[in-house]
């Protein structure tokens, strides 16, 4: 069960009232779901007493996989059917038997927290969502709320969320490979990024503007105006940009993502016809969907692990560019398969596919490492903490926990 905490919680406004709508996507994704020892003992006891049963379609299967090589901290894994469904998932009702009959506190941590992705630091807990969840993806299209960072979101009460934990002994994000940011300065950058994404502009323009912003901030040094004030004084106008003519650059960015996916999880190549689909079905409709695409970018920039795993603001923006590239490619794939122009439903599936690769297949630290090449600074450069002393030559926090969800 989530433990109450006193630090504030922040989320994007579009996610602030998130509630599971029982799509079943996470329960049928063929994921390995570890079960912690106390949860395993409780579920096993309920199964033995007959107060809990697997779903009807899984009655011939054992509920748990118990073997020597389990993930650290796991006493078992949830068994899956031949189709990849969790044995506790009922397809008819789209409900989890454990959640329905035993309560949320009986769920493994992965199930309790998905699709939440969080960063906890000295300022509070920042929660974003994985848009592999269809409900989360649908929230990118909402018209009833503007895009901003909100405090005390109803959907995410103060709690001990699993995610990336940054302690007082850990380093804040890097401005560039030779300069650390202060926590307030980084929070100002997050707010600035979300404001850029709230603009009525092409996603390409938003990314180009953030890249220019990162370049301008790279030269900031302590001793004059604060980093927070420097961010506030960045030019208001957005950089001009146009819809990409082809997928060439996007495919290059996707290759970086694919290279960060373990070999046993790498998806099969399926690129035939994508360029034609992009030109005919995606590019003409792309600008009409600028708002949900920009909101997707905001969700990738907010509560970003890359900020702590990478080597500067340019690294973060490179990650946004890669996320945008995946949305282009997956939009083309959806349009190719459906043989129709890009629409809301196809774009929603493109968001899901993009986040599946970025959040659930690729190794985050490997992505941050390859995106950090954009910083163009030797790995051995020292970090400056406050203009007076050199910090540790490691851009990674010293304390991290595993990602919430498979």
C-alpha cells in the first residue's frame, strides 16, 4: 500500500484526475510481473483458503511462477496464459480478480503503480504517466483543461511512489557536462518546457525552440542573475519549423532507441511502406494534431529520468526529439496498416507504441548515454556545483530505484 508522505506532489494538469478505465492493456501485455514476498504470502494464503481464484480462462494454470532466477526482491512472478494474459485478468469484465476481490493493497507493486512514472527529489514528487496505457494516451486529447504543472493532483495523493529517488547526497541535473543546476533552476526549466509545449505551434517548432533555449542556457554561470531568472528571460518567440518532408531523420533517431533495447526484447523490423504512408496519410494531417503531440512531449519532459541520467539540457531535448520521431514513425505504421489518413484513434495507438519502446523496452540509462553525445564534451569533464567547487565526475544520482511497471 502507498504510504502517506508530507512532501508535495506535482503532475501535469492533463493527468491530474487520472483513473483506471480497465482497458486491460497492462494485464494482457505478456509482461513479467514480480510479486514481493509479503504479497506472495498473502495471495498464496488466499488461494489455498479458496477466497481467491484465478480467472476462468486460467483455471488449469498455477497462479505463480516460482524459480531460482527471479528479480531481486521477488518471491514469485505472476503466471500468464498462452496469449500473454495475467492469470488474474478476466477478459469478459476487464477486471483484475485480485484488485476486485482482495483489494488494491493485495496487488504487486508493479500493478499498483502502473502507469505512474515518478521522480522524488528535495522539492517533492513529480508524477507523469506511461502512455502505453490507453487511458493515459486518451488524456493527451482532452479539451477541458489547459497544459500546466499542478500541485496536489487529485489522482496522486502524497505517497511513497516507486520511481527515481534523488536524495540530498545525490547530484541535481546537469545544465551542461561542466555545470550543475540548482534544484530551483531545474524546476524553472521544467515549468518553461511545459509552457513551450502549451504553445499553439508545430511540435517541430517546439523542439527546435527548446534546443535553442538549451544552447543559450549552456553559457550560464553563477555570479550574475540566477538560473531561474535567466530561464524567465529567454525569448518568447518560437523558432520557425515545418513538418518533416520524410521519415529519414526520424528513422535515424529510432535506431538509437532500438540499440538501447536488450536483444531479447528488440522488435522485429517492420518498415516496409512507412515512407509512403507518412507522405500520403500522416504529413497532410500532422499539423491538425499539434496539441496532443505537444502534450505528449510535455509528458516526456516532465518528471524526466533523462535529466538525472544524462549530461545536460541538450540531452533532454534530444530525448524529446527522439520521442517525436517515434510518434511520426508509429503514426505512419498505424496509417499504413489501416490504409487511411491519420486520425485520433491511430495517433493514440502511435503514442502507445512510442511509449512502449521508450518506457518499457529501452534501457533508460543507455538512452541517456547515447542522447548525451549531443553535448559534445569529453566524458572526463569535471562538474561545477556552485561556481566555487568541482563536483563528482558522474552525472548519475547515487541512489535510484527500479522503474515502476514492467
